[in-house]
C-alpha cells in the first residue's frame, strides 16, 4: 500500500539528508583548510576536533528539517516551498551553530567554515530534492507508486479536483470513480465515471484497494457528511474533505480557536496586518524614488517624443478606483489623440484602436506609458505590485456581474500584478483576472512581491494584449 511506501521513503529521505549534511561539512572543511580556499591557520583545533562536530551537526540539522516539515509527503508540494524550507532550515542551523560556539566559548572555531558549509549544504539538499522529484515523477508517469482515489459526491469541487489531477500526472493520483445519488451512473467527466450511488460505499470499502477517499459532496448533501466520514474512518482508509464552497473560502483559510470551537474567516488579507502594510509601503516609497531618479532622463525623452508627434498634453490623467473604493487620478503618458471626455469613457482600448497614436501603440505595447505611475506610487495612491485599478463606470458594472470583484479594492492597486504577468491584461477575461488578483491578495508576502517584479522584468513589460 502507498502508506507503507511513504514510511520507507521518509526513512530513505532522512538517510540521504544525513549523508548530504555530513558530506557537505567534510567538503567544506577540505575547501577551507586543504583546497582552493585553504586557510593554513586552522586555529587551535585539529582536524579530529572539527570532525567531531558531526556528532551534533547531523542529528541537529535533521531535527531542524523535521520541525520545518521537510519530511511530509511531497506529491503536491511546490518546489518553491521546498526550496524555501531548505534555505530557512539551513539559515536557522547556521545561527544555532554560531550561538553554540559563543555559549561554549570555542573562540577559534572557523566562522568561515560555517558559512561555506551552510551554502554547500543548502545547494546539495536542493539538488537532492530535485533529483528525487524527477525520479518519482518518472516512476509515477510509468504507472508505479500510484494513489487510487474514490470520490464521494459529484460537485464543482469534484470537477476541479479531477481537473487538477489530470493536469499533474507527476502527482501519481488516479481517480477510480465517483459515487453520487443525483447524477446518472455512467456520467463521465474527463474520463472519470460515476460508478454508483453513495450507498454503494458500504459494499466498496471492505473489498477495495483504495488509498484515499475524497469527500466531494455538493452543498445540498452536507447533511450526510458526518455519516460518510465516520464510515470511511472505520474502514481505515485515509479520508480527505474537499469543500464545495471554494468561491467563499480562501485557499489558505485563516482559522481561530474560540475556546475549542474552530472559526474560519471567510477572507484573510495579510496586508491588514500593520507590520506587513508598513513593510510594503516603505518598499513602495524607496523603489518609486529610485525608479524616478534613474529613469528621469528617459522619461524626459518620452515626453519630448509625445509632444512633437501629436497635439495635446504629455501626461494623461484618468480617474480610477483604488484602496477602499476611493477614486484617484492615475497618471499615464498620453498615447491617444485628444478626445472629448464623453468619447473617452465609452470603452477600453481594443486591437488596432484608431484612437491610439503611432508612437502610442509602441508605448502601450512596451508599457512605457505606465511609467508616470511611479508618482502615484510615491503619493500613496498605488503600490508597485497589486491589482490593476479600473475606471468607476466599469467598477459599477463588474461589481454586479462578477462575484468577489470588490475584494481587489481591499489593497492598493499596482503598477504590475500577478494577473498581468500571467497574461491577463487589456482586452482579456475579467473573471480570470479577478481570480489571479484574489490569489495575490490572499497569499501576499514580501517575497511574492519580489517574484512578481522579477517576472515583470522578464515577461511583463511587453504584452500582446496591451493595445
């Protein structure tokens, strides 16, 4: 069974990590005292003394890795998460190492050795895990190490779960079928068939070789949830619950313990935390100032080009809706011929829009027209990263048509955003754009902002949907 394989795999993972920890330390010692980085002054301590640290180093780091959840199943875990865990654990390990040296007054112990070891160990652990992922993915694609799953209930949650499994064969999940009372037997969704009613579960469990049961009931059937979970747990099969209200509950729900009663907050926004908000605002101020200073010669050149190629002002101001639904004037380089205000508010720009000037088309495609928004960021109307702001008339329209649309106004709008670097910009799906915006809002971190900025540099400035 899969659960037995997981137990043995975890033991193998611990053994491999122990080898990497010890090997990294020995390699670091060689580099520091014998190899190209050799420092002939090893202090008062011999090679044997340095090597004796392994008695504490190996188990100590393995405990750190365990505490940082590095030995939990990796089927659906993102590689970015695992890399972050590796770096965080090794950074903590280096800190503890230095503290121990200070506490026990081992003054001549090489700090350089600790630094080299931390870097090598982190690199080799990441390499090890990449190899393991590749091997497991190859094995699962060939039909081995597979988890067989039965779904109870045909619902939106069931369809989304199946879609993700089909899109990620490296996870090694196979859905054997769906049990549901309201959908006809034989109904197919992406190759997965409804094989019977929910009452058939009592007959299937004793004779099946299932690894997991996923309860994917529709909201109307939640009165049977307790009964079905109890039945599954009696069988000893691992059971998971996939709620059919993911449009309401965020993907990382924030829960509170109210004297033993779990309370799930419908929406948790990290930027409501004062510290997070201050960090983001300070970053916005510093980065916008740096951007304005560095780009000022280029901004002047763009302004001159606009002035001499079409009549009208260089800067175009347009009302947009920002944080807490408050309107503000967003700045852009003018890329259109001057229009009456009534004409301007009719619709957004489309492909080959005749209102766009020749140079304006280039500026829009390369996002150069957005650069004056650095001043909006400095003023506090906008942020470097966030959902793109929209005009008031479209906000009123979309708030009625698209569920959760107004959530985007709980943070400052951005110069760039998660939706934009994923191609949802200009005349594209508003619903998809909002999905990406809400994902960003619910999963904000400073690291996530940095990632979006880097992705913007490499693939966000030039966009085929920017008309």
